[in-house]
């Protein structure tokens, strides 16, 4: 079952724990990829010096962090890697959870096609925030998308990995 809006109405620390084991579903070009979230990192709003929204810094880049929980915040690092964050908490309280690592469940062939790496280790495909975004074809076009309503990128409960 798709996570409901209420799931995201919590601080980033609790959400980071609760997202572990949940399933990210990515659909594009008639393809479906499902991955289990296995590593997260919390960014706790305006007080968190490591957060892009430290001191309530709202820019065009950080604007999705100020949305109500349940939106995606996607940004580019090192000029080449996208990172997927899940916005949590209330509107204008910029908490977010960075998805650091996932485990492939469905669509492994698409993940391999998207990553095109030499390693034969499955964990090397998605064991980092930039790697998983590349594997799932996540880019800036999904920044700010509503994870509760979007049909291309959303999260379901871990108990329903086989279907949705």
C-alpha cells in the first residue's frame, strides 16, 4: 500500500527510522523498478547546521524542503550526481531524509542498464545516494513531486513489495 500523507508528518529522525524497509517504486517508459530502503540520513530543519535549509534558508533549490511532508527534494552534488530526499514534518518546517542506500527488489535489469558498471556485485548498483538516483533514473525533473499522488515516483509499505 502507498504511504499516506500522515506517514510523513513527523520529524526527520523518526521518519528516517520509519522509512527503513519501505519500498521506493519508480516507473518510467513502461518500466517499473522497486527497491527497499536500507540506509537513511536525517536533516532536522532550520536548526540543523548540515541541512540545506539551515537558518530557514529558502532558495529556489531548497523550496521543496519547505513543503508539507511527503514531497521529494532532489538536488545535484558535485555537478553530476542527484540525491533523493523525502521531505517530512509540517509545511515551512524543513525536515528531510536523504535516501542513502537501497536494495533492488524488482527491475534489476533496468537498474543494471541505468548504471552500466563493471562490478558484478549487486550492492554496488545502489549503495550510495548518487548511485541509487542513477539506478532509478531520478533527476531534477522529479524535484518537488508529491510522493503521495505521483505515479512515477512513490513509496509503499515494505509488506507489499510484490504488488501495489
